[in-house]
């Protein structure tokens, strides 16, 4: 049975090694929007909330971490939403339901009216099984950046 836990900012370094590989996958998918370092910094500084999914009965009675999510609360003029900024892990079918329930309960307790996320198209069929509906499509147009500007980053 999988469990989900919110990790306090001060405790992020204690679990980081166990989820870093999942965060690294998200970094690649973000196409430069986030890095492992920027996500870690946002978590320890409290700009993002870290959720971990784990099997408490892993090998040798040590919890096995299988996924993570980062969330933030977004304030809009007429509503408040719990935004899923990043999510990733192994065996998504085994934990997506429990993290969906946990985040829904947490969001409601924080006076949010719902959950929102931006994700790959591959999440569409998985999310729909848990009551999510696609509302928008993110469009992206990249500029050709002069070489001297790329060296600034």
C-alpha cells in the first residue's frame, strides 16, 4: 500500500537523495524552465511544497520512495487553486489515485476550489481516470537566441 506525505521545508534535505532521480527527469522535461537545483531551492525556501509517495514496507523494512510532486497555491482574482508544479516517479498507476486524493483533500483544507496542472500529453488519459479534465493547451514558440546571450545563463 502506497502512502503520501507532505515534507516540511526543513526536512527536504533528508529525503532529497531518495527522490532526486525523479526530479532530474522533470528537469529534462521542463526544457529549461526548472533545474534540480532550482526545485530544491524553491522547496527548502517554502515557495513549493514537496509531497513524497512511498511504500512503507520496502526492502529491509525501509520505506521505498516511488514518486514525488511539488505543489503551490495560486491565487486568482475570484478563486484559489492548488497547482501541481511538478510530478514524477515510477509505476504511476500504483500511486496516482492516492496522490490525487491526498492533494484534493489538502487543497480543500486550504480553501482551494480545485487542482490544476500543466503536463505532457501522455498524462491526459491517466488524469481523466481521476476526474481531471483538459482545459487548455500550452503553446510554445522558441526564439533563435544570439550566441553571446546563451553564454549568460
